[in-house]
C-alpha cells in the first residue's frame, strides 16, 4: 500500500535547514551506521475491557483515490474499504492471520491450487447472499482490462489473469465457484503465501449490483459485507459516513453506531494540521498531528491516556528512476544515499519520532529483517563524493526531487535537498505536487530523479515489500516506452533477484522462505540500491479515550473500528 500521509510539519524551511545543518556537524563522516536515533516509546496493547454499544466515532482523512475495491490503493481509501468489506482472511494489528469469510484454506503440495471453505449464510449489507461467485465476480471486475485498475496485479498469479488483461477473455479460468460454499483457485505459478494476498481490498467480494468498474453509483456507494455500510454516497471533498452493518456475520458485529469521516484539504492548513486542530477543539476523536507538536502533544495527552504510539509495518524511502540519467548506476544512487544524514533529519525535523532505516524490510518482520543490509544507508559524505565522482555525478548535475503536498513531507524533503546540494554540489530541482499527480508523474517512461515514497505491507509478509516494489513483473509495462502501471515505479529489474522471489514463493517452510527473502534484499538494496530507505514507520495518534474504549491501531495504521466501544 502506497503511503500518502505522514506526520506533518509547519515549521519554516529555514528553521529546518538550520536544525539539519546543526545535526550534520555533529555526525561522524568516517563510517559506521550512525543510525541510532530512537523513536518514541511504543504504547503497549491494552486488553479489551467491557464497554457499551453506540456512539459516533469521528476522524478526518484527505480525499481518497477510490473506496471501490477494484482500485482501492492508498491509505485513505483503504481505511474506508476495510470497514465496508471483509475478505477471505482478516489480519490482527500485530500481523496474525485469522478467519474472515473463509473458515479454512488449504494449498496443494506445490502451492499451485488453493481451496477456501466459506462460512455458511454470509450476506452483503443489502441482504444479497454472499458465496464463492461473489469473490469470482469481484476478482474479475478488478482484473478486467477496461477497469484499468492500478492494483489488479495482486491477482496476476491467478490463471486467466493475463488473458483478461489482454482483452481476450472476460473470466478468470483459474477461479472455480461452482460450489457456492467453496472457492477453488488455480495459480499460474506456485505461491505458498497466496492466502495472504486475499487480504488486499482488490480481492474483496462484490454483489451483483456492483456492475463494471465504471459504475459511478457503486464507485461512490459501494455495498460490501464488512462491519459497516455506507450511509449515503461519498460526498467528494466533504465526507463519508458509515453506519453499523447489523447483517454482518463474518465476525463480531461492531459496537459503534456510526463512523463520521470528514474529508479535509491536502494543502496548507489541511491534512494532519486540520486533524490535530480538530482533535483539540473536540471535532475529532482520532487524529494524527504535525511533527513540530509531537513532543508537546505527547506531554499533554499521554498523562490523560489519549496518546497512542506504534512501530508499524512500513518504510519511508526515496523512489529512484533507475533507468534514466543521472541515477541509472548503483554508484550514483549510493552516493545520494550516503550524502543524506538520516540522524540529523530524524532529530532535527522529525523530533526523534522514528528511527533511521538500514533495510527495506522493517523490524516488524524479525525473522526476515537484516540489520545493515543497506550499507549505503550510512551517512558518509566523503565516500559519497568519491562514488559520485566515479559515477559522473559531478557538482552542478541536476537531480529532480518531487514530493506530495499537504501530508507533512515539505520539511524533511527540503532537508534532503539541502544535504544533497551541500554534500555533493548537486543542483536539486525540488517540486511539490498533489498526491495523484505525484503517482502519475512517477509512472512516465521519461521520469527521472527522486520521489518521496512510503510503503506499508498490504498483507503480512516481507515478500509484500520485495515483490511489488522491485520485481520486474511489478513494473506493469510491456515496453520501456509505456507508463509503469505497477508499484515498481523505479523500473528496477534484476533476473537474479526475480529468481530468488520465485523460489521463495514455492517454498512452504517459512524459515527457508525468509532466508530467500534476505538474499533477494541483499541484491536489490545491498548491491544495487534500487531505492533509498530513509526511516522505519512509527506512528503516533491522539484518541478520545474519555468517550471511547478498546481503540487500537490496526495493521494498516488506522483505527480498529470494529472493536471500539462507548465508555
């Protein structure tokens, strides 16, 4: 899942530069990771306590790309979609998998065939029966060529996907829904973690009323089978209101009467600044907050029990256009990475609210995390200059750096710009654009330079970092002249890396599979530096615990709407 949002900042750029340069002067230039900044202490999970049903839980987001499953793709849309739909499996905040619509799932010996046994008597919120055909319908709707879904690649292993994408078929030949209580899936290649893919919103079931992906009515008023349902259509740029789905049977019914989502602008004064202000004035019950106020907010709200902080399954990084100059060599990319003082930015801009990254796979996957696999994540401006010279990245070379506005990225990207100019003498062309424009610009064949990016796993496996972001198949273009439709927007391609991912997919033993993931990451991040890890995600939220109990941060960093109770 692409991350749009982050803790925002409102301090002046000149102040940021001063803080970062002060930090730079305190860092060693002679090696060693230096990545020692500690994040805020994590809030321990609290046991569920008795509470009362009812109440309206209020929060804010910026305008989603989509809430319809066929194209739900970023954090804002996913928040809404997870409330409206329940897939074959569910995932707990800590990444543990448990039953959703499916009560059991079983692969064959080589993981090319999967059988999902469905719970009986499942229904959509409109009363329509939910069965295996509902999943087949939803998957084919997402995969259809005319849908132009940017997340359909989550189905690319299912037999018949390529034919649908080519427009030569309109059905997934690998999906058998002849038994309404059992979904059978045949894959075009082994995948011993396929059940985890089904957690993605793109693989949600849909009712017969959904129609094709261009059904505007359903796009704005999707009917799902989750713990909540829409209370009227999506009011674009204004809000979305959800109410409890009393017909929910895949799990325990929600306690909340409703969830009220206000859509705030992404520009100055909007985004997380609006969330924080709204929490302070009593408008919202959940909020992110601007970076400069994190310490103040913690000191104010933690004693009141309203502070929630979690190390989450994510990585903030710089996407690199690796096929176009001037960053089309590993040495050039490593020079850029080693010229960035992560500690100075974490301390001077992000207020120690997170920790510098030394890998792509985060510590939340302890059995696959390899500390220091990104050797070029060490701040070392002298070595950066040597590598830059070797790569032809000479002083005065223009490098583009683009970020999305309104989500808290202005200050730290400005600090990166300053460091690259100071440490390498580069001419950094620095621009901020709306999130949708950022994604469109990354896709273009002629794209070059650096792009602000973040990724949280769509489902709990380290493979969900490596495959979508770095596999050749995930470029999603048949030629270099076509836009990249997948999440590998940097267009990285390494046959040995792809081979290791393929081996991992057909390995049932988890320990052996994690070893293959580690070897693949060593190639892509340690050797080729196909993208530049910056810091691991650690998220802080404010919660109205005076009114609500049993509020947690879910696997996707959103509120656990289905567990919240009134006090």
